[in-house]
């Protein structure tokens, strides 16, 4: 793609570095931005700069937050004895959309995937174990993707949780095997939560 402006080319390169955006899509977006007013572009750019400067990870669960703790952990109406373990923020958004879960979360920040060079030490696992030691937890819900990597992560976590004698459950398989949680429709996800079952080591 021969772009006659180094500034447009650099903008295209930056946008196309985002997942799911190819060069042609990036060029279309850049040309759209080019036609906007300087004030609009400043608001656009400042939104991302402010996000990077101000968004934090919740000190309790690892969720994204504008404060030290996220709104879910701070909510007195949430059941703090029930922790749902998810891969990332997209899974929390998917579960919250069902309006059928009233516990709290723990965000791992990924799943164990040797092929991608992701091991247990790369995930937010140690803070979870600390929560089990210091908080009154009655149930852990595994809500990771129904993939081989998700199952591997579930098994690893299960071995870590067993000594605490806490009930461990997982989503029912209404969520298709091989699918990622964030793409499940709200009704399927809600039923999978409501009909969760004891976690079984295969």
C-alpha cells in the first residue's frame, strides 16, 4: 500500500497494530479522522491518554477501575463469600449483562497456554490464594473459556484451592466446548451460571 503521506502512513501503522484491524480498515479510519475538526481529534486523542493515565486494576480482584477498588468489590450488596474466576474484563461484562450473578470476581489476566508462553507465574493467581487465606470464601466458580487452555487453568487452580476445603463449581456446559465465554449469549451464560455444577477433575 503506497501512501503519499508519512503522517497518514504512521497513523495507519499505529491503528493496524490493534487486534482485528488490518491496513485497509486502518486507512479508512485514518481518512475519516483526517476530515474531522482539530477539536474533535484532540478529544479523541485525550480520551485514550486519560484512559492510560487513570484506569487502574482493582487492588482486590484485578478488575479495571477508576478507583483503588472496583465498583463491584465496593458494592455492599454483593456476596463476598462467592468468587467467580474469569480470564479478563470482557468476561465480567458478559456475566454482569445476565444480571444473574451477585457474587464478586477474580480476574486472572489470561489462561495457561504453553504454546503462547503463558505459565501460572504470568497470571494473577497468588493474589487469589491470598484472598482465600484472608477472606471468608464459601464457593469458587470457574468461569473460564471451555477450551483446552481453560480446562488446564481450571485444573491448576483446583489443585491450589483444594487445601482450603472450599466448594469449587464450574459453569454447566451450556457454554459450548471450544468457545470463549465473552461470545456466549446472555441467556446461555445465565443458565450456565444458575445450573453450575461441582468441578470434576478429569
